[in-house]
C-alpha cells in the first residue's frame, strides 16, 4: 500500500496573538482530486504556504510520499514534486512563455545549474515546452514577454508552469481567480487533463469548479477544519451551508 | 490529451536560435581588434576602455542578470589589482599567472562576502556592498607597509607575454592583452547568461518567490554568480595593474564603483554589450571633458547621471528594445 | 576618558542633527538621498565664508546656514526630487550620487580643495570645568544646541498637529492625502526643514567634523548608518544610533587607530544582516 501523497499532522501557525492555522490534519492520497473551500480569511493560502515551506509552522508535521519534509527548505520540496500555483499570478516578467516553461523543464531535469550549454540549444527541452504550451493554448504568444500578455494568458501560464514540473502533489490556489465565469471552461479542461497519479488539492471560491472537479472536499473556517468528506456529503451538510449563508448575510 | 506532433521548427526559431552570434556582435569585436590600428595614438585610452568594459560586464552579471544592486564592485577590482601587483613584485612577474592569482583572490573575497548580499532589499544590498568596499579600502590604507598606502605600488614590470610579446611603450601589446582577456571572459559570460543557470538567475531576479517554487536554490545560484563576477572584476583590476605598472588606493575607491555603475546606466543592463557601449562613451566623454576642465569633469559626470535618471534610463538607453517589444505585441 | 566620551557625544549629536533630516526624508518620501551631506556642506561653507571673509559673528551664521540650506532644499525638492519618489531605490541612489558629484566639484572649483575653518567667538574657544572634568566650550555648546533641537523635534512630532499629520503621512501617504492632508506641501516643508537642519549641523560642526569639498562623500556612510540602525519612525532611534556611532568612532580613533573605521563598517553590516528588511523599522516594505 503506497503512502499517501501528502499528509499534514496537527499543523499550527500562530502570528503573535492570532492563530491562523489550527490543528489541521489532512491526507491527500495518491491521485486525489480534493478541494479546500472556506470563507475569505479562513487561512487557505496560509495553509498552502505552510505546506510548501514558505512559512515555518509553529508546530505540527508535513509528509510527502511518506517522508517527513517539515524541516525541508521550500525549493527542495518543489524539487521533490510538491508544486503549487499562486492566487495572484507569480510569473517572470521579462521571460517569454517558451523561456519560462523551458526553464521549468530544465530545473525539473536537474539541469538548472548547468552553466555552459545554452538552454535554447537543448532541443528536447524546447520541444517539450512547445508541446505543453500548445496544450495550454499559449502557442500564439510563446515569444511575447509575459508582462505584455493579457491576464487570461498569464493565468494559463501560471498553471502551465506547475504542470510542466510533473508534480507528485499539486496545490492550486484559486486557479479561476480573475477569470470570468464563462472562461473557466479552459481552466476546467486543464484540470481534467491532469495525469491520474498526481494528487491535486484545489482551493477555490468558484463552487461550480469545485463540484465539477472534486471527489472529496475539506472546509476550512478560521484556520481550523470544520468538516471533511465526500463532495456530495459536503454539499448537503447544514454546517457548511450555515458558514456560507452566514457569510452571504454579511455581504 | 492531443497527440503530440512534432513542433514547428520555424515557429520555435526565435528562441532556439537566440544564442547564436548576431552580426552586430561580430562587427563590434572586429572593430575592437582594429581600434588600435585605426587610432594608434590613443593606446592608453583603448586599454582603459577594454578594462572598464570587463569591469562593467562583471557588474552587469550581478546587477542586470542577478538583480543584485551593488555600490561596492570596486572591492573586487581593487583586490585583483593589488594582488596582481604584489604577485608581480614579490613572486613572479608573468602576466597570465598574475592575472589568474588576482582573479582568484577577488573570487575568494566575493565568495566570502556573498552571504551578505543574498537577501535584503535593494537598499540593504547597496549599503552592505558599500560597507564591504569601504572596509577593504581601510584595510589597504592601514596596512600601507604592504600596499604602499596613499602612494600606491609601483616598480614592477611584466615579463613578455608567452615569453614573446614584450609590453612595449606604444601600448599595443598591452591593449591586445587586455582585449584578449576581455574577449575570453566575455565569451564565458555570454555562455553563462544563455545557459539554464543564467536563466535561473534572471528568474530569481524577476520573481524570487516563484523561482523557489520551481525548485531553484536561490542562495546558491546567487552566491555562484557573485563569485564569478568578483573574479571577472578582479581580472579587470589585475589587467590595470599589469598594463600600467602601478596600483593604488584609487582602485578600491568609491568613485570606481560609482563610475562602473554609471557605465551600465549609459549602456544599459541585461544584455552584456551595455558594458562595452557604456565604457566607450564613458572613457571618451571623460577624456574630452577632462581636457576642457581638468579636475572638474566630475561635475559633468554628475550632471549626466542626474539627467539620465530624470529622463528615464530605459527611454534613452535601448530605445530599440521598447520598439521591438511594441512590434512583437501586434497580433 | 570622560573627555573622549564627551567628545564622542558632541560628535554624535552633530551626526544626529545632520542625519535627522535624512531619516525623515527616507521615512516620509521613501527616498534614498545620498546627497544629504551636500546640504550640510552648503551650510558649513556659508558659515565659513560669512565668518571668515565678512566678519559675521559665528552665532549669527548659524541661523543663516539653516535658512540657506533650507532654501536650497525648498528649490530642489519640487523641481528634481519630487519626480523620483515613485522610482526604484537604485534610480534614487544614482540620482543623488550625481548631485553629490556636482556639488563636490562645484565647491572644489569655487573654493578650492583645502579645509575651511570657521571663526569661533572667544566665548566658545575655552575650556570649562564641570565636576572636575575639562570640557571644551565649543563641544559643550554643540551638545546643548543639538539637545535642545532634539527635544524640540520630539515635541513637534508628538504634540503638534503638524507632527501628527507628518506621522500619518509617513505611515501611509495615500491615505493621508485622502484625509485632506496636503502631502505635497508636507513633503516640501519637511524636505526643506530637514535640509536646513543639515545646513545648521554643517555650520555648527565645521570645526569638529572638518569641512572640505569631500565632506558629503566622507560622511555619506555615517548618515546612512544612523538611519539604518536608528530607523526612520522616531526621533530617539536616530539619536541613540548617532550617539553610539559618535562615541564608537571617537573612542576607536583614540584607542585603536588602526581599527577605528572597521568597527563602524562591520557593526553596520552586522546590523543590516540582523535586519535584512533594513531601513524601515515598520513592518511591510513599500
């Protein structure tokens, strides 16, 4: 029996007097299609930052494929296949999409530190990057600098970067953010096309996307897990409705 | 998933061929080689340009490509200069050996101080690099029994290069020596910036958080380029000492760090040739202005700097880049 | 030893006086002005010329130096500096280096490279016995004047409406301007005032610090240290930093002349390393 792809055990994060993350224990099995939902300010992105190593936890543990990675620096977690996307696009402004993906592939293959042979001359790398860009409908802009791309294309590139890394675990932080409801079909297509052995945790507000994608859903409120279960059960759970209804009445 | 068909080679060409030598590059180097033949009376000037170019390229590597703002690159230039001079004076006066030793010494200093510039804001790095250069300046000042203090070091001459080319009075050998070293190290820099390592540096520069998220060990990469840049700056300093037979505290002075920064402001960062273009303009300008108003050319230097910054660096430098971007953006 | 301590305090107070303007400028306008020392130099040279060549009494030159430097600042801020507030720190540094070069060269051209001296009145030339310790009257005067000014600045900042508006604008200038605070006028006034203080410091300290065309470059680093270590949000921060720096520098030069400057630079680097977020004591980098 394979170990789960990702496990967090009793993760806590305190900032001074505020407990942003409270006793969060999550399990992501291999090939998972899970979602994490919750009202604004629930601490979803903080949790992602803890898992990926951008923030050190106050206490608790994180395991990737059965190995404890709690003390591992962020870049090493990424090297082991723990990949995330960002809620706000985090791209390399002066790069073109082709250069971006080529670099991601090079890093993935462990060639990132090589300083002699030109990146653009590694034909297999460049070809792989070109294929990926075609899947993400970015071929027509592949030579344009990222700063000049429209938002929708940037968002696709954001996800393409994550996929290019051939992750074991993929944390998608609101991939639909800023994308109009009608255009999220492209996002959904790319999510559906993810390899089956990748464990995916989708953090989203767009409930349409969530229910079409996720098998299991966890609900985070005020930094703690309210409930976790199969998608259909969560949809019917009165507590979840109360949380969202409560939020709607404040709006 | 759609079946993967072979990518269109022509469509990929702009990137796939981006590392090839461009015609303008070939032209520049040919001109450089002929410069002293075309203008033989200005050998010292050409030598100065070559050395300053190397120095500027070293700064471009960390500033333009690595995103590390430094006001203290003179620390490495001066280290290379002094070590090469001392090596020639007390050990052996073979130029290439001295060059290697000078560059190595500067690289060591760079490696040792690299941890100080890995993190922090631009401002922090400015001050830290300034502080490091100031410390070295003070060291050289205090240990004047070794360094000659304010008087500097002289009384050493180089053996003929490869045992055959003696450093002659009209400066030809000196210039070709400097130019060759510049050319070789420039090729090294060029290879680095086109390599995956080079791209990873630019990624760190553009978005450090994202670079980490794709598995890049930012600290190690930045330390590596900082050390390489220090070695190159040290080589430039060594060249100066060897070709002029003299070095002094001036090689560690703040104005050297400021001058090389100005060279990159004039020429532009992030494409390596900015150092060369900037160096040519800077040295010629300095020569012309110094002739007119001897000690006060510093005033014009300051004025040019102020004007360039006010007008906007990108607008006067590399306007063709802005134009090219706009053309490519058309659907 | 006490004399050295006192000398250090006097030195530190002068640094504080000059650097306080820089601290406010950096905190308020987020502008790195390496040319701040040039304003001090301007005040110093004015005092030297007035007292030496025109026989103006030293004490009269002080407020004149303040006004002169403040006027310079009031002219340069709206014409040049204001355009660069939104630029990167590198641009600001390059710009201010350019200003320094111009100022240094201009002063060298106009007045030559030798050190300038100020005619101190006889009142300040002697020594005074306080509790058995001999203290230079000039240094005592410096400490008193700077102390009064420091207290005054603290009072302005903490107790007046201008002070609270200033603190609001430092915290967040966009919000402040939304509240009706005229941020442009505030910037102009503060920049001019800070420059004036620097000019006053330059005049007051000409004898102690040494006045020559390279002054702005020599002391550039010291001012930056004061701001880096002391922060930009309080008066007491830079004050304490200046005093420590002054005492350390004087003591270092006396006890360990070969090591003096290293200690300063090394401490500075150590502090910056401990706080790589550097010079803005508030959390959050703009």
